[in-house]
């Protein structure tokens, strides 16, 4: 009995001593991100201009001049708006002795669309600096006009974008078609386009 009493007293003493000398673990809470006192620039979208080539069935490739705007709709989604001007042909195109396409005629496109970034990474060019990049799929719908006629425009493409804190550069490729009846009769209403874009944020 005495041995049990001595053991119990020793156990209680050790617990009391441990409770007095042991510190309670209370780590400091660290917060990530930007505090309310710090200012930061919020980016709502981007704008830019592009220069590219557009190939058409049965017609020589021609330059395209593009103005584009993007509104960020989420971490991976963005809305698209684009105006494009492109000469169709330097020479008149005739069919059965009737002129179907005037000399120096051009097309104007006003389109809107949606982009989705499905791949991201980082690219280095000089061995000491790296830039984030993203690869996105884009779909376009719009109206293409050639002056005398017009038609619904649709396209599906890819855009590889290099993102800098102040500027962005992109290489884009797309396949397209238009239901412009005059161009369709000439077999010139579809093709492919590739372009380089440069712009900044707003």
C-alpha cells in the first residue's frame, strides 16, 4: 500500500512540474497577399494590335491588320473583341467574263469571342530572365463585310501569349469561314490565318 501511495505521489509531482515548465505552442499567424494599407493595380483586361497573314481558298494570301481587346472574366476565361481589315486581292477576279471581285477590294471584320487558357508555363530567353506564358483556345463569331456583300464569320484558333508585368505578346493561329454568298460562289470564303499581337493592360 505504501509503495502504491509513493508511486502516486511521484506521478502527480511529475505532472505538476511538467505543467509549470512547459510552454503552450502558440505560433504567430502569417497572412499571405496584400494588406489593406498596400496599393496595387488591378487589371481588368488587355488591348493590342496585330499584323498577320490570311490565306483563302483559290486566292493569294494577304496581310491583315487587327485591333483586339480582352476582358478578363476569371482566372482562365476571357472575352474577346476584334476589328480586322484585310485586302482581298490586288487584281480583279472575274467569272464567265463578269467581274466578281473588284480590284483592290478589301474586307472588314467585326467579331467577338471567348478564350480559355488550358496550359501555363514559363519561358526563358537569355538564361537569366523568365516570362510566364499561357496557351489558350479561342472561338470567334462576327460579321465580315466586303463592301458589296457581307456574311456571318466564325473561327476557331489557338493563342500563345507571353505575359510581362506591363506588356503582352501573342502568336495566334485560326481557321475560319464566312457565309458571304459572293465569296462562297468563288470558293474564297474559308481559310487559315496567323498573326503576331502586341499590347498592354488596362
